[in-house]
């Protein structure tokens, strides 16, 4: 069973609304907008989590971020077979 819904009225720039409607496909503009809002809520929640972690442990350095990006890149390469010879 799907979650209950309620009708809302929102205001947005016309060009954004038209682009969203063009991309919404068969699910419609309401579903497209709901998915976009859900993604934004996830981002907001992650940003709050980062703020709490940085307040407790200090900010993440650019070097730490790059090291994790490198690890992710290596893992993806291994999964696709591109990194079979990677060290």
C-alpha cells in the first residue's frame, strides 16, 4: 500500500517547472518534484551529520577526501575488470 498523499501548491520559476515537466515522464510532475524534494532532504540530513561529526572530530581535510576518492576509484576499477592489474 502506498503512503498517503496530500495536494500542495508550490511556486517555482517557469523555466524550471517546464524543464521538470518535460523530464517527468509517465510518472508526472508531482512524482518528479516529490523525488527531488526527497533527495534534498537526504542531502540536508547528510550535511547535518557532517556538521555533527566535524564538530566532534574536526573538519575533513582535502587530502582525506582525495584518499577516499582514490580508494573508490580503485574499487570501481576492480569491479569492472579495469583494475585487474592495479596495485
